[in-house]
């Protein structure tokens, strides 16, 4: 099994460095970040894995495959989160909002690493469609950011609300014996709720009614595909 946690394909991006780069440099660094996130090994987490030394209680192959499918969805979701936040930050008009977005992206990188670690333990790989998820989420993030910081933050609030709900659904679906996956998902759910609350406090504007429904439909397609591939 490959180890998803030991190396990086590209160093983390620091906003001050990006501002000193030419547009071509920024595009190349962004491409390197996209490839590293969607295809490369996950970065080493800054926080300990919530699963800790919890024993692996998966009882049979069917449970293992189901748990792996759910964790592959969660890993794909974290790839999307990286792209979404970076797309929003790239066009943000406020330095404070940009810092908020990049801090959230850093915290989501821990989720990415934890999900990659669990997939590795289960003998499974991430979704082969991760580059597609990244490209789509980055485009959505940039579009939301271009509409203004209040809309961009509102997009975060709605995204995190939906992610928090689907993680709750995963906690119900995961085998009771899979304490390692459940520990990771529970911490992720709490973090997503906090990210949404922070965005709301920072001045998020509620999105028009059709957008949340469209976001949910797109997420359903991603979940269906990521579970299987």
C-alpha cells in the first residue's frame, strides 16, 4: 500500500509570495498546488489524527468496502474544499477575507490527510476523479469570490452546512465497529460547523434560494461517483 502522508509534490503556497509573482508564476504555482492536492500524496497533518491508537474493528470485506467508499467521498470533499477556498481567495477583494479563507484551507488540509490515512489503512485509493472535482470547485470558488466577499462568505456558510449534514449521514452509515473512521468524521463535522459559523460572523450574505439546491444536486453527483471510483 502506498503511503499518502510522507511527501508533497509542491510546497504550501503563502499569500505574500504569490503577490510578488507575475501572473504566469501565479498560474504555474496554482497548477502545481492543484496537481499536488488532487493527485499527489496528502500533506503531513498539523494536528494529530483523531483516530489515534483506536483499534481497527472492521469485521468483514463488505464493511471495509462500504467504509472505504464513504471515506473516499470525504477525501474527495476535502479536495473540493481546498480548491473552493483557494479559488475564492484568489479573487477576494479583502485582505481579511483572504486570510480567513486561507486559514480555513489550512485546517481542511488536516482533514485531507486524515481521510487519506484512513483510505490507506483500508487498502483503498482516493477517487480517480479528484482532478475533475478540484477544477470544478476552484471555478465555483472563483465565481463566488468575484461576486464579492459577502457572497463568497455566504457560499462557505451554505457549503459547510451541507457538508456538516452529509458527515452526519456518514456517521449513521459507517459500521459501528469502524471506530477509526467514525472518530475522524466526528471531528471533521465539528470543524465544518465552526468554519460555517466563522464565515457567518465575518459578514456572510445568505444565498438566493436556487443556489443551495443546485449545490446539493452537484454534491449528490460527486458523492455517487466518488463512492464508486
